[in-house]
């Protein structure tokens, strides 16, 4: 018990240091808020990958998630932590990230399958920032996707990069999980990437932070 509490405190301090480092880059190096926000998303989400191997109860993750939810709410209201909040678009993604981590962990913990946490978090940590950064910074030959007469906020390059990156990550993760690379590993990787891409494509105001991992979990529960 004492060791788990100590590890939880270490995580709390570590992510706080990460946010401080991110804020320093934003202020001193004039890095765009969209970039520092995605860096925080990538590094913080990736840092949670060991959670299933560290915490036996979901309550530890719940407390950590609630603490950072409160920090995000307070800093936004007080106009602090601009490395996270300084974006031109309206988004609830930063608030949904701790919720997403907790919900994904809870499902994995209840079902007793660590892989149900690992793969969704890998997809969320890597593919989502990759799609956003490429979509925002590369303008040439990179128009916004249209469905009928409606033009989405997502770009072709960002969406394609999400699918390709997601497929590669899923193939590697499934190979280590199943300990074999066969036709099932291949097509399941493509399905995971495609469904995750769709969740990101149709998301609204950062809701993909929750819809991406939940959609990946649904695929794994159906086909794995």
C-alpha cells in the first residue's frame, strides 16, 4: 500500500514537472500553444502506460485524474498554464484526457486485461498529436475533408497520418501481445487504425480524447 501511494505521488510530481517544463518552453521559446499542448498530451499520456502494472485499484488513477482535472479548471479560469489553454479554437480535450485515462483504465482493470489499456493509450498518445501537428502545420496539398456540403476541421494529411501511424502501432502491439504475426494480426491492426481514425475524424471540440480509446477498446472486445 505504502509503495503504491509513493508511486502515485511520484507520478503526480513528474507530470507537474512536465507541465512546468512545457510552460517554460511556451514562454521562453515562444512555441505555439497548439504545439506545447500536443507535446503535453503526448508525453503525459505516454507516461501513464505502466498504470496497469503499477496500480491494482482504479481508485488511485481516479484520484490522479481528478487532481489534474481540478488543476486544468483552475488554471484556465485564472488564465494560467497558457501552454495548454492558449488555442484559438474551442476545445474540451484537455479536460477529457484525464477522464479518458481513468475510464480506459477502469475498463481494463474490471475486465482483467492490461492490453485493453495499453493499445488505446498508445493510439491516443501518438496518433492524435501526429495528425493534429501535421494537419495544422502543412498547408500545401492538404485541404480540409468534406462530407457532402459540410467541411470538417480535419485535414487529409492529418487523417491519413493517423491511420498509417495507428496501423503500425497496432501491428507491433498486437504482435507482442499475441506472440505471432499472421493474417489476423494484420487485418485487426487495420481495423483498429480505421475505427480510431473515424473516431478522430468525426470528433467535436476535443471529444476524440475520449472517443478514440473507447472505439479501440470496442474493436478489441469484438475481434480479439
